[in-house]
C-alpha cells in the first residue's frame, strides 16, 4: 500500500534544480541540488519546515549519491579520488 500522506515543503533557500531526494531520520530529508549547471552541486540536509540543517558544496557534478541508512550519505567525490561519508 502506498502512503496517502503528502506535504508541501517550502525550502529556506530556493533550488535551481533538485537532482535527487531521499528521506532521512526524524522527519528530515536529503537532496542533491544543482547550484550552477555542470559546475557546482550540493548535498543539502533539511527538515520538514525547509530549514537547512547541513549543506556541503561540490565544485563539480556529484556522480553518485547514496544512503545506506537514514543517518549517513555516501558521495563519490571523483575529482578528489575519494568517497565522502557524511553523517547527518
């Protein structure tokens, strides 16, 4: 059965484009946001009121974004040849 609840969230800071969105712990969300096309993207953790709790900018395209659980995000940081694990 699909959830029937829905909620409209007004973001504290408008997003040029939301590339990926996922739920996180305690009624919060994580998104990959395009800041400048083909130049800058960000990982943004925000609450149900749209208030930004954490934001990390990448000076390149985020190739892979994933969540193994609701309290951490994994990002492949290709330009720096590393994997970023972000604890929310």
